[in-house]
C-alpha cells in the first residue's frame, strides 16, 4: 500500500476535489491526481467521488497514493550500430529520435530495450532496472557515440572518469550565425530555468559548473560548423551554452530560433568522439561515430 493522506476541508477551501488535492499535495501533478481519483483512490466522507466534485466545509477527504511500481522493461530486437564491444563495455552510435532509457511515455523502443536484447541482460545494475548499463546519456534528437557498461566494475570505472572530467567527448554541431573567433570557451553554470522548469538555462545563482570548449570547422554565409568538447556534462549543456553566446544550434526547437527551412528533426548535434581509459586493460581507447546522413547532406547544402 502507498501513503494515505487524511484531510478535513476548511473555510474558504470549497473547490473542485482535484484542484484542492493538487494544492494540498504539491509534489503530485494534477493529471496524476485525476488519474488516481478515477481509480477510486480518493474518498469524500467515505464515498468515491469524481474529480470535479465540489468540496464543502468539514468534508473528510481520504487520498491513497498507490505504491510506486517500476514497470518491467522488455528486451527488444532493435538493430544497433556498434562502434566497439568487448566483455566490459559496448559503444554504440545512437540514431536520431531514439530515447536512451525508459521513462514515462517511453517504455519501449529505447536504447535500453535494444541493449537488453543484444547483451542478453548482461548489463551493470547500478542505475536500477530502468537504466541498466547506462552511465551517461544524450538527448533524443542528438546522434552519436554512447558507452554502455556490461558489469558493475566497468560502470564504476567509467563513472569515475565522468566525475573527474577525464572522458574525451567531442561533438559536431551547426549553429546560427557566423562565429568570428576560431575557438573559445563558455564557462557558465547551468541549472533549471527559473521561468520554465522544463528548460535548462545559464543560472548563476543555482546552477552547477559547466564548461564547453568550441572551435570553428567551417564558416557559411549564415551558419557555422563547429566542434565542441565537453569538460563537464550538464543537461543540454552545448545547446544552452551556444544559445547563451548568441549562436543557438540549428534545428533546436527548445533553445533555438524556431523552425528552420531545412525540415530538421531537432537540433543538429552529433556526439562524434568518445575517448576513455578501458576499465580492464587501462589502455586509452577512442570510438568515432561518423556523421549521420542528414548532417552530411546539410553540410553539402550549406
């Protein structure tokens, strides 16, 4: 059984049941509360009510939050583009549009579903049943190299390299505008956007350290093709940092300049190089994911 809440409605609190409960339990979304009410988890004066029931003073409200149950994640025979594999690690070239790990709304068709099938379940369990083998992630519409750990030993070794910023991660991107300097560094903390919690932003007050190095590969009339090297790995780091200096990524619907004329699916961002010290051999290795077809075609057009 989950947590049980008991309330008595006070003066001035006469409103819809779902709205009243979402105010009383701010940690839960209103849509989730409505779902629970529909499943009979809310009682008013001992009887189930609809979400739009209007509460009255002294009504007794009982609300049962269901026990959280992690869904079973199924192995799925989804083709993988493998850049390197041995008994400890697997490096794949993630395609555009694929979510890395299961989350609400995406419990199938993810990279985790694919590697569960490919590795026959032999993956590190440090990140739980929803993220087996996953040490780091890239966005749904970002393509390129991603490392998967097959056991806890390799997971701990790669995670330690991530923490000490010794993984070599370079990305290729196309940004709006023409960068005048051949190379530069953006050193600006990143945290939740205080005006929109679904976005990230440069946040001097509550952000975490974030450092991106960039260099120009080719300039076009209205765009610039660049390489970025991550010193840290914050959520949406390259997208936020390049936007912060006035050069958002082409195709970025969240941080960019609206729809482009190139009919793109999300930002033009590709995880090109992934360099790491192998957990067992201790030798430095590097996997390179070739630019996807849409990216090379776009470069030819520009």
